[in-house]
C-alpha cells in the first residue's frame, strides 16, 4: 500500500474514519487506538485524497468530437458550437449529460466536482436543480456554478441571442439557487458559486453585480479568463484594458475568485493575482486540444495564487477523466519548465489540495486527521504498471485512468471500479441515444 500524505507522516498502517472524517492515521506495524466496526484491506492499493475537478461543462458530453468543430481554436470553436448547444432544450437529455459526466469523473477518482453551467435555453431554466439532484443521487460533493450570459451577438458578444438571459432574471435566479443549495459549512455536499461565462459573453453590469451578490451571500466567483490572445484583443477593444484589469474594475480581484485557464497573464498580472489570493484552474487537456497555450503554473504558485486542475468541457477535452488530466498536466508542464521542475507529486497536489483551495475549502483535498474521508484508491495490476518501482509516480507516468475504490464522506461510492447504484451499460446506452437524437435534430 502507498498513501499520498505529507512526507512527515507515517501512514503505512492505514487510516481510521468516523462520522465521515479521518480520525486516525496509523503508522506501519501499529494498530488503531480506537475500536473499528469494519476493516477494508488496501494492501494492494495506491491511496490518494479524492481528486477535485474545478472546471467542467457537463452538457458538452452530448457534443463530443463534433465534426464541425474538431480542428478549430477557441473563438471559431465557440462560434461553431454555440448554435448547436442552443438546441439542448430537452431536460431528460441534459440530465443524462450531467449523470454521465459525474459518473465518468467518479470512476476516474473524483470526489468533488465543479461544473460551470452558463447555458439556459428555454426548457432547462432549472439546470442547477437538475445538477444538484444528480450529484446528490450519486453521492458526490459539488460546487454548482450558476453561470450566465447576457451579451449576445447583436450586442457585440459571441453567443447567439437564444441562449442569453436578461440580467435581472439571472441575478434573481442566482439568489434562488444560493438560498436553495449553498452550504458554507464543513463537510458540505453542495455549494454554489456565481459564474458569469467570460468577458465576451457578459456585460460589465452583470460582472459587477455578481461580485456584489457573492460578497453578500458568502459564496465564490468563477469565470473563464486569460485563455487566448483573442480574449486579450477583445478586452482591449471593448473595455480599453486587459482581462486582469477588467476583473479589478468590476470587483473580482479578491480571494473569492478562481479562474478557468489563466494562460496569457504577464508577470505583473501574475503578481497581482497572487497578491489578491485569486485561484487558477489549470486545464491542460483542453488547452492542448484547442492550442490555447500553456498556463504559467509555477509562476502563479510562486506569486501566491492557488493552482487547481480541471478537465474542462467534454467537447474541448472529449472526456471527463481527471486522472488522465493529471498526467497531461505533468507532460505539458515539463515541456514548459523542464523534467526536474515539475514532479508527479506536484500535479497530484494540484488535483487535490490546490483544487480544494480554488473552491475555498479547507476540509477536503488532503489525507490528514480532521479532513473529510474522501479517498480515491487505485490498483497497479494492469500491464501498463508491470515493473513500476515507485507506486505514486507509476499512477501518473504509467497512465492510470480508473479508480478501483472511491470513498466520499466515509461512504463507499465506487467498489471494484463500479459506481454504486448506477448501471453503467444502461447509462451509456441512454446517453448515446440522447446524443444521437440530438445530433440528428441538427441536420434536419
């Protein structure tokens, strides 16, 4: 057994959980000091804190590898897919998209997820309620991102008119969602963040009023920022400033905020982000697929910013597997900084402790006494691991992609690679049918 813990901790004898928390870490050769009701043998497992995905778009599982968008960079990719996504009006299809993404993430070892949902065509105005229901059903922790867009093509934005909402309607529903689902307490299963989509799809008024509401209601803020040079040019043309300046002007440059991508920041901007405690979700797979660039992860951390990981949408990543994203993070960051500068422990830390900090949580992301009992356990019994010397390094370097067991809040949610209470074959068939029906409707 190998366990990812602080190097000063001897955890060779295992862990004890009680009431959803880790209450004891047992040294090698020792026994628990308290009575236990059940023992699970983890002798053949590599044990990690549950992975935490801090940026995704669940609905995009319905449009993976879309033939009209597969070889485009971000703005052209968005212009191609926004009209397609505008037709996602079937609540059952949206529910299946959410369920599939959650299940994929769970099977990869995720215990906490954050989905940035900003698309509200007529028919799925209650998207947050559907996502909360599905996360609760599976037993996963989730930050519900009540996303928004109020700047359409006719007003100089990118999204079509049919998918944007009125600003007052958005803010009213944000308050409703916060009141219904936001639990700021320790061990929370559901929390809420306010998440205007991006500078090129929302008004400055919505950005500013979302920040005010987040402060009033004690929740976090999330948006896409610094993903492409096109975004820089857009902000300079429309707002006469760069994206980080735009954040500051609208009340977002503070510790409540975490950003998706954060690729094209200069040295001065990185220093400001770190000084103000802003987090950045690194999305390595999506960044490579869309050729957006390479996040300056090490400089951001050195400046004081928290760095987490996200898979990003299933139409720019084309899967929802954070363990694969951990490996991609290692590879692209070694390409950026060199082989010795970024280790397997660094990228695993980004996917756990760093991601927890992005979400503003200090009760998950580590294996330590007092933390929530969220664990992801992997076996090294596939051919790809044969001959591996360092078990933790092997997870990343040899390409682990599927957990064997997952525990969330002291409860098993995945055993022998199978999510409890979910018929994976049936889910696959139902989701595939929904995706094919949706694709068929596009070409009539």
